[in-house]
C-alpha cells in the first residue's frame, strides 16, 4: 500500500513536470513563431 502511494505520488510529480515542460516549449515555440513571422 505504501509502495503504491509512493508510485502514485511520483507519477503525479512526473505529470506536473511534463505539464510545465510542455507549457515552456509551447511558450518558446510561440515566441519563435512571432519572431519569425511577426516582422513581415
């Protein structure tokens, strides 16, 4: 039971990390896209 809870906790942290990473990548992509096409 303790092991299961620990696994779930780790899964949640991993999910949160991936979500934050995703947001950062999207933000960078959007910035790059604006830099590329915003000038024209």
